[in-house]
C-alpha cells in the first residue's frame, strides 16, 4: 500500500490548481471568470500596427517633402536648359510663358501630330511637364520677369551639378497611395483591437456556463457538436441543439479555448477518450531520468 502522504490528491472542483513554470505560478484558466485579449494576438496586432504606421509615415514623408523637392529641383534644372536654348536661339527676351497649361497642350498636340520639334520646343515641353508633375503648371511659376537674370542665376546653381532625377507621372500618386494604405491599415488594426476589447466572454466553472458577449449563455447540455474543422486556424464552431451555430475566435480571447475543451469533456466524454490516445501517440517521449 502506498503512503497516503505521498499520493497526490485529486483536484477539487472549483478550486484553482496552480502550476509552476520556471518558478512562476500559473493560474488555472478554468478558475478565471472573464476573457482578456490573448497576448499572442495582441502582439501580432501591435506588429501590424507598427508596420502600417511606418509605411504610412514613409509614404507621407515622400509625398509631401522628398518627391516634391526632387520634382522642384528637376523643374529648376529644366528651366535652366530651356533658357539656354532660348538664349542660343536669340529668343531669350520672349522666354516667359503666360499660359503654361495651354502651351503644354499645344506642344503635346504638335508632337502627336508628327510635327518635328526644334531643340527650343523640346526644352520648353520638358520644363512644362516637370512643372505639371509637382502641381506648379501655373503662370505664377512659368512667367519669367527677367529671363537674362534668371539664366544667370540658374547657371550659378547648376553649373558643375549632376542632373537631378526627374519624376515619373506616377511617382507622387503612388506615394499618396502608400500613405493611404499605411494609415488605412493602421486604422483597421486599431478598429480590430477596439472591437475585440469591447467583447467579453464570461465563465462559471461550477455549472460550466459560457456567457457570450450578447448575453446568451450555454452549458455542455446545450451542445450538439463541437466542430473543430478550423481548430488549426484557432476557430471553433459550437453547434447547439437549438440549431444555431456559435463561432468562437480562440486566438483573440484567453482562456476561451480551455473553457470550450472543458465543456466538450463533459458533453462528449467518449469523443475525448478516443482523441486522447491519438494525441498521446503524437506527443514526444520525455527523456529518461538518470540515476
């Protein structure tokens, strides 16, 4: 006969059975009465939120500062080249453009009609296109009060400098798309977290009663089936005898999974007994104790 003092006593229903893990005491999840957001899911949402924030901020920086700055530099360089061509053609005094949008449309029509471009017209179109890429295709930016002085000033700026990268027509719109995607994703993640925080499941261990966020409650006797086909995706569907399925997200809410398993053990003990040998066969063997 074994020593009674050395024989572990069976767990007492309704009493927490603490477990030790690395010196820390874990609370038996069946003794908890309300769900909280599951830490792995919360960490995942925080990672998604950080990525979305970085993406949105990066896109916004490019859209409101970096790309417009590059576009303005390209427009300045192409204005310099346009004034050089106007000076070489003896038309520097008339280089100012009062109606840039109409002039650009005329140049495009001329190009599409197969008419040849002289170097001055090519330089003019290139400058006006660069202005349009940064929203500066207005008389305010195309009128040149003193073309000769502007040419001198621009020559000082660009002499010996590398040609700046020009903007493609899609560069700025794409950066705004990145911005909207990033901040939109951030709002979506925060909305998911807020919605999850507003949902609480409650548990009464003695009666194994699970109360849903809407106030409805179920006990093991109400279950017709525990559908685990999406268990690997952390979803389970409780089919009730009344015919209404209840879909539960086990990843978001802790310790909802343990409560469902506890209800299943009571409602379908035979199924659990059939599952346990298979689960034990898949479990790794514990290392042999030496000595």
